[in-house]
């Protein structure tokens, strides 16, 4: 503890604390709470039963009230810790409540009924994780289907993006041809054409191609990313042309050069693009919302938003499915965060 | 040693079909190369990307203009009738240009007004907070990459998840009311209040995106030569003056890029707001993209031509912002060359 705190609180040159150090630490710890807190809160909430979710003030951990089956009663009864007239406390089961008085029985001696003022008792509660919040949407709703749709869209779109973008980047970085700068200019100019500007005509194109209500209608418009071409081209420019010339001497075809020489050397940039693409496609919302109108085709994002917008929101399911939707991104964040942060800092693109 | 060779073998086993596929693709492509020549292969490599790009980005961009000059509810162009600039006229028909409610398309102007105030407030606050965070992260911190990751975390979350996280916090039994309850403040339904909902959309979008801008600004700060600061320290310059005379001028190009980037993103705000508020209550958080989406697709009185016209107007704003960004980038490059 001492070593750890000294490491964390170490000051440059062992100087004493300055007011800016205090501001720094308040800012960082505040940031930690504000940035992580909401997601953690959601994750904790996702394990609560509907009854616990409706509680105010809410508890942090998911509690449930303990119940017990008592001889002579059909339904399980709720357990309470009751203060007895003689000052001792006893665990009793509630039979019924009339006004301010509860009729209770001792589970060990179910015969006699004890009357307890409801102010003198507190429910016996224990931590319990409502895992049915997770299992029910998968087994009884279509969420397994949505999960599969999301995975299919993400993986397919990313693979096509990598292939198509790397081929274009190869052509734009390693060949001299007429119209190269024009092609580059078009790609750069449309770097900023957002979906919201072209969604109406894009929809008509998708439906005239018969891709409305089709996962390919979600995938295809996203794969020719200008960002990807741009990142990969910048990287391929650093590959020496001599390598390619040497391969040509050895009678390698252009396709072989692309596949056997250029692609393996571009691996770091491809990895960055792959991570970006996975996060982009997993998170896509507006376009799938437009293209997919049949329930069995929804991606997780669309399914979640539709379910959460319904009149009687079943929050316990929504929260659990939100956590499921969050998992891949959290995994990417934990394991690949360094690639992403250096990728963004290097190119300024997201 | 044996484990690496095992994984290698497994890898080559998995890649074997891919290699085979590539070899099969090579056969026709060799024939193409023979007729087209090495230079002609560039077109082959460029073709798939440009084809997809052309169909799904360039073509829509062009026919969007045609769309905006047609009327009716049909989506196929052949079923739509040409009406000239009528859609634009409809958007711009107002009795009083200062009052959105007096316009024929009052929803459009409400959305424009909402988006305008959202963009101004969100970008100003977010860039301010990002700058402060970047300055703090640029200090001599232990575990800096951890702290950087903390602020970056929400950037990766999907907008739908962001919307739901905050919907859960802002609802009546939510965490915010619980926190305020500790100070004796009664629970409030934040998402039914017009003003609070507007503020919530700003706050939530800042929460979700500030990490990106912090990261870019931090990279800019770290590129400032350290010896400048050392020289200033030797001269005994006050920190405020160091910030004004060294940090701010040298960070200015980055700051401009970040502001324009944030503006471009803010104008298009949709996903998280749609999930969080659905544009409501009333039209208090109806922003432009949602207006276009609802006019084009969702509403029963859908009017794709009107949506196209509105999207072109929005596109014009984005083009101006992008040109500014490219201009800044070019100036920065020239400076760097000198």
C-alpha cells in the first residue's frame, strides 16, 4: 500500500504538493467516476430483478428478499427480521398484512401467529444475480438472432473492407497511371460525405438492387471506406519499390505481388483498420434502422432501440442486452486500446 | 518452442484454403495482366473499391439533387414527378424569418434552430473540457496511458448503448435522482422536461465523444518541443504566460482541426439522441438528421423529395466546414515545410 501510493502520488523531483496537483487528481478521479461509473452502474443494474429495479432509493448490488416455504402455507412467504416486544430480534415469515400490522409466523413453529407493527421489521435480503435477465431474451425473444446478425454484418463487412480497400490502396500507391490523382481526389473529397446527407437516394438504390430487408444492404454501402484507403495507402507508400521490382524480375504476377509481398508488409495498418472497422460496423445504427424492417433481420443495435422504445419497457431485459452489446467493444478496449489510440493520434480519424 | 511451431502449423492449416483461393484468382488475373500489361493491373486493383464506392456513395450524391426536385411519396425515381425547386420553396416559405413556427415546414426550422444551439454549446463545452483534460494528461503523470484510456472509453461504445446507459440514469428511479436525494432534493423526471432534455443531449454527447478530441489534442501537446518549456522555466516565466505564449500558439493548428471535426460531427447528431429522447418531449431535441430521417422514411406523410432537399442544405453546411478543415490542413503543411 505504502509503495503503491508513493508510486501513484509521486511528484517530479520530490517537490511538495502544488495546487495544480490537487486539481489534476480531482479531475482524474472525477473523470474515472464519470466515465466508468455509468457503464458500471448499468452492469450492476442488469442483474437486478424487476422488483429491485423499481426500488427507490436503489441499492448498488442486486438484492432479493429471502423467502421460505412454511408448513401449512401454499406459497413461499417473505422473510423479515422483526423486533420482538422483549427487545430481541427474530426471523419471521409474513402471512398477510393488514394496515400497519403484519401477521407473521415463526418458520420453525408455524402454528402460532405473531402480530408485528410494520415499522418494527426489515426484510431479510441477500445478494443474488438475476441471470434470467440474460437467458430469457436469448431463449424467448429473438436476441440470439440479433446477436448473430450483428456478428455476421461486422465480420463480413470488415473482411470485405480489408480486401477491397487494400487493393485500391495498392493501386494508388504503387502504380503510375492516368487519373490516379483524380481517383485520390474523389476519395478524399468524399471522406466527409456522411450517411445523413445521402440516405434518401441510397435507400432507393438499395431497394432497386433488391437489398432492402437484406443484411447485404447493410454491409455493402459501408465497405468502400475512404478512411481505410487513406490509412493503407499512407502505409504502403513506405514499402520500398525495389521489393516489388525484384519480385517482377522473378516473374511474379501483380496479384502475387499484392498478396505475397505487399499485404504481409501492411499488416500493422491492416490491424488498425480491422479494429476500427469492427467497432464501426458493430456500432452502426441509423443505416440498419432504415434498411432492416423485419424483426428477424435486426442487428443488436436496432433490436435494442426498438425494444427500449416500446411502451412497457422491460428494463431488466434491456439492461442485460445492453451489457451483451457492450461486451465486444469492452474487449476491444481492454486488449487493443493502444492500437486505437495511436491510430487516432497518428491520423486524426475515427 | 513446440507451442509456437504448433500455432504456426495451425495457422498455416487455417490459411491453406485462403492461399489456394488466392492461387485460383491468380490464374485469370495473369491472363488479364498479359493483355492489359502491368500498368493496366492498377485498374483491376482499383475496380472493386471504386465500383462499390461509385454505386453507394457517388451515385446517391448525384441523384440526391434529382430527388430534391421531384415530388410524391414513391421511392423509385421513375415513379416520381419533376417539380423543380418546389421542395426548396416549401422549406423556405416563412411569414417571419425569425420565428420557426411561422414557416410552412416549421419542423425543419425547429430542427435547424435546435441543431444550431446544440452545435454551438456542445462543441464549445466539449473542446474546453477536452483541452483541460489533455493539459492534465500531458503532465508528468504516473500511469498516463491508463488515465488516457479512462477518458477514451466511452468513444468506443455504440450510440445506442450510450443512449440507454443515460436513459437508465436519468429516469425517475435513476442514479441521478438517487444522488440528489442524498442532498434532500426530490426525484425529478428529467426526460420529460424540455430544457433538461436539451441539456441532457448536450451532456451525453460530450460524455461520449470528448475522449476522441482529448486524444488528438494530447498528441498535439506532446509534439511541442520540450526544450521550449525548459527554456521558459529557466527564465522563470509564469505558467499562465507559458500557456499563452508557447502552448496555445503551437497547439492552435490542432485546436482548429479538432473544432472543425467536432462541428462536422455535431451537425449530424442523431443516434444517441434518438435512443435517449426520440426527439422529444415535443420537438425540444429534434435535430436535423432526425428530421431528414422522419421526413424521408418514418412519418406517415413521408416526403423523400423534401428530405433530400433538407439533406442537401445540411450537406452544404458540411461542405463549407470540410473546406475550412482542408484549408487549415494545407496551411499547416506549408508551415511544416518551411
